[in-house]
C-alpha cells in the first residue's frame, strides 16, 4: 500500500471550474478532474485520504468546490468488488459520483477511470458493482455531480467474490534455517571450514571484531575487548564455521559458543563485521538474509531458473541447480594454515585425508543426514538399525567424508557401526568389541573410502547389536562430504 499523501487541494480550489475540471460525454454531464494540459495522473488531482479496506467504511465531507477525495483499495488478483456511497452516513440531498483508477504503479494510477457511476445507488448516490480487478492497488475517487455540493458521505467497499484481500506474502526464510544446528544437514549451506577458537592468537583484525560482536550480540553487551569476549564463553571456546550458500553464491562466517550451557552467537558476511543473524538459545533471530534462486532440486536443466542441473543421483534421479559460471577454476594447493579464498567461492578439499589439499569450488561440499533419527537398534539382530540418505548435487567422487553419529545404548561395546557409499564400499566406523568405548559418539573424518568412487547416490548407515540383552537408538547422524570431478 502506498504511503498516504496530502495532495494539492488548495491549487484545485483556486482554479475556476473551466480550467480545473471538465465535463465529458461518458460521465452523464458529471464533473471530473481535469487531467490534460500536462497533468499526468489522477492521483495528482485528488486529496489522498488513505486506505479503504473491505467492510470498513470511510466517512468524508465535501467542504469546498472542485473537491475530489481519493481512497486506495488493495485487492488480490481476480477480485470482484462493489464500491458505493451508502445511505447511512450520507447527506440526503448529496449527489455523488464515483471513479476507479488503476491499477496503480509506483503511486501513479493513470489518467482514465476504468469504472464510473453517478446515480446507480440509493437516491442520487453512486454504486459500482461486479467490478473485476487484477491484483494491485486502485484509486477510488469520490466527487459530486457538479463539483460544488457540500455534505457528508460514507464510502464502502465490499467483496463480491469471497476472497478479495491481498495475500500476505510469507516472510522470506532465513538462509541458514531456523536453528543453529540446521547447518549440520543443510543441502544449501556448505560448511567449508570448521575451527575451535580457544584464544585470540592467529585471528585477523576482522575476526577479532567478529568475535567481540558475537559476544555482544548474544551474551554480554558490555564486552569491549577480545579477552573479555573469550571470558564470557563457556570453556573459553568459540566454534567458527565458514559457510558458502550455493543458492546465492555468498560467503558467511558464524561464531557459536556456550554461555551458561546455552547456545549463542552470530553470523556475518564473510570478511566483514556486518551481522546478518543472531543465535539465541540455539534459535536463529534477526536474520536478514534469505536464500537465492539456485540450489533447488532438479531432474534436468529445464528445472533450473539459474544454472544447470549437476550431481544427479542414480537412486533418486535428482541433482541440484548450480551456477557453474560463478566459480573460479583455480585449483591451488591449500592447508589448514593456508586456506582457500572463500570470498571467491573456493574451499580446501582433501584435508581429512592429508595435510595438503586442493582449492575446489565451494558448492562441491555438502551436509546430509538426520538431526533426529530415533531409529531403534534391535537386540542381537544381524540386520541392525539402518538409515539411508540420498546424496545429490555434488561433483562425481568424494574427497572428504566426515561423520557425526550418536547412538544411545547401555552397552556400546556390543555395537558395530558401518557406513556404505553409493558404490557399495562398506567401512567400519565403530567397532565396540575392540573400542572399549563408554558411548557411541563420533565426530570426525572416516577413513577407508578410496576417493575415486561415486559420491552421489545412497549412503547407508548400519548399527548392529551383536549381543542379546540391551537395545539402543540411532539418535542422529549427519555426513559432511567434499567432492571433485574425476
């Protein structure tokens, strides 16, 4: 809805009827605003009285010659409406006219009325019925037949088609999800680098300011120094995650930390101190960025409004739309201390398998899995508890495989967990009988995959309880995968 404006009534009133208004054949002798001689729009020659809502009549009064009152009516596409001057609230001897202009664009509503009425309503009042409109905003103008009458009137708008009020657009979804942990299985936001910061040592000046801002945003607004920022974090630790949004080709960084066992922190545009979201008790707040047009699932290039369909899974037939023209082909060496330039859409690939990796395009990373599985691990059953995930939208073969897994079980030494890639290669990720672990909790790289087998397709997690007596549950599991073209 346009912001209400007060228009030039004084100018209209000062000009004679011969120059400021005219009589036309198609208005039954009624006076209409003069829109010629360079006067470009109806809205410039009426008094803007603001919004007219359905079933919420507006009262007005004619107090001077050549007065035209305008009301802005917003409708959804296909609306059929009635606008009228009602008997109740209107002076008995008033002879009104009604005009409808529009649809309005950038506040301009046109020079010719799309509907007009003089006397179709009660007595000499005006009524327009069955007016079918496209979606948008319209200017409803009330006048009097000779533009010289005085008196009060009541203007009403009624919906005749059942639904006329404009649909309220859904707020744009936050690019990062609804909670911080959504990053763990986001197929749109790739976590390209993850570090645990325990001191200011090695931080760039921008990172120092980001940490301070994260602390001030969500834990202690009186923090002034980097030392104070680390003091307010539980165990003096910050989780720093560098992120790439493949839907919009934008880089971000997030700092998450505990404050009294509550997850808090803040997101920033990469390399800047411009905050774009806040973490409060694990939830995302004040998020100012949404996803872009790329990154949607696809079965062919025809499904992509941006980019092409890449990384098709043979299991589902789905890939993801990716704008490959937005990325550099640079493949320089990189390491934990010499990372790639994320601002250019590059991330270090292969560091889970060696000290030196190669800079690959950041969209080639992805996270998949389930944050809440709840899958039972049956007792003494060789089939075990099984979960699968369809990976699609990556390159062709894996460079990095990282697993986060938590299984609740009273006797984890009875459990064996394996991960199988789309090529059928099965790797043991937890061997309870030899591990002697007190819990099945994994967070790290998986070794054993060759690096030259398909990354897109079905990945299978299996947890087997080999001894009778206790049952368990796969609580959650996620994969972080890096890839490259073979």
